């Protein structure tokens, strides 16, 4: 990673088996405000828009430097930097009716910081009569719940790996999922944990300067979370969750996505898409556009049977190394983009990989000046949280059956 300091720790996992599933998702929210930092060129438009408002805000509250108040309502700011996220999702064409099987969540906070994540369930459980999406939805819910507890001062601060550990422990269902969690902490440090082939990338100054790497047993067989008392094949997050730490800056754009993106889009193209989407500056609205544009580009490649995708190139490499043939499940020449790409003569490779596609895009902004943008994300998160709650309630009967099964063993 270029010109940045970062730490990564990982360890090998127990054996597991890959299938493929996905999910809906959600989030919670919080409250507050204060100071700002330096901006990048992408961020300058947003910062100029909000500078005067931030100055007036500070002048009105100059008597209380450590807080901002609104007539009897004092809100303490705990972090200078905040995540301002939005998202987009496009299910696999065969899974559109049920909304796909990916899960995603966002939890922006007007006090600064914030957490976002994507879970990619294991669709093969559908062959066993199990709802492939339910595990990932509940996993996302439990991860948010763990974040709420961990950010309580009594518990000494949050930790993405600890969130994943707790979420795996509390998701007492048949099924499995990958999971990537990214947060900005009080010091402005980006901290993340990842299990499997979902992941994240940090874009700054027109390049990917920091990113996760897929954690997997071998090609196309990622580590997966499952309820360990029920499934001997589930990987233990304590052993296989990779932990990342990186110093975030104002203007950074963070992309968290399922493998439906990373199997189809190279870093260079991802950077171009983000740059084009954010050409007018960074805001909640540009994050929504950025996420949608990444989804559309990913699907275009997934439907192109002749596209030399990251997945098809890795499959070819793996086949040469092991003698194992890997089928690339592209969308062929059909769908929204496949026929057009074929007519235009694009491609020349083994094809894109058709899958559910989920993207959460967030920019790092100054908590005090970005209050309006944060609140837009907060409102989006509040709506999403109801979906996770519904999934959790729906899962109660299945959880009871799972616990009975475990007890009878």
C-alpha cells in the first residue's frame, strides 16, 4: 500500500466447505458534533460548502469548547472524523424475487466514527431446505448489536474482530456467511476485520492505498462463519478473522463490498468509477451514486461472457497450478449488458462471474462540519434496521430448533 502505515494480522483456519448465499440488512444510529481536519482535493467541494455553517456553529457555542449545544440540548462529540455511508444492491437474476442473499449494514453516528459491513451468505444451504439469507441477516443484526455493546465506555471501546466473534456466537442458525466489518474509531483510525471473500478498499488521491485480501482455504473456497456447535465445517472467527488497522484521513472513500464486485472489477476501474461519481465533491448523495455506479459496472462485467474478469483470471491460474478446471458462472450474453457488450466486441477473457452484488460506499468527513450529511445516513440506517429486526424475529423458531438439535447430540 502506497505511503501509508498499516498493520495486518491473520491466522490459518480449520477446514470448511464453500457454497454460496446472500442477504438483506440494516443498522442503527446515534448522535453529536465538533472539529475538523485537513481535506483532500476530492473533499474540498464538500468542505467549502459547510465551512461557513461550521464557523457559525462554533461561534454560537464558543462558551463551551468541548461541546455543542442547542437550547438546553448539549451533545458531546467523541470523534473528529465520521463515516458518511450509503449503499446499493442488485441480486443475482435468479434470486431477485427474494431480494438476493447478501446482507449489509451501516451505522453512522453524529458523534463521529461509525461502522459499516457486508455479509455474503452461503446459497448452497438452499439445497438442504435452509433459507440461505436468514443466517446472514441475523449475523448482520448480531454484529450491530455487538457494536452497540462494545462502544459503551464500560466495555473499553469497539473492536471489529470482537464484533465478528460475538456475532458468530449469537447467530444460532443453520447456514454460513462471510463477513467484513469496517469502522472509524475515536482517534480517526480505520479498523477492520474480515472473514472470507467480501472485503474493503480505501481510495485516496486517485488510487487504492489500502485494502483487505480474501481469506480462503483455496481458490473459490473462502472461510465462512457458521454456528459451530451445529456445524463441524464452520470456521472459527477467532482463528481466521483477519484484522486491519490504518490511519484514515478526511476525503478518503471506503468501499466495502461482496465478492460480486471484486470478482468482476479491477482496482483501476474501481478508482475511475469512484472518481467520476465524486467529481462534484463528497456528500451523502455522491456516496449513493458511487455505490450504484459500482453495482452497475459489476453487473455489466458479470453478464459479459468474454470479459477477462479478476475471477476468470484467478480461475485460469488455479487451473494451471492444480489441474482443476473451474467453471466461471457468468451471465453469458444475456441480461441488461451482455448482448450489448457482445455487439460492441468487448471482452476477450473467460467471462465475468454472476452473483449478488452489494456495495457500501462511505467517505470520511469532519464530524462537526458534516452533521447534515451524517443525518441523511442516519435516516437511511434507521430504515434498514427494521429489516434486520424482522429477520431476527423470523429466526426465533429456527433458533429454538437449532438449540434442541445441539442439546440432543
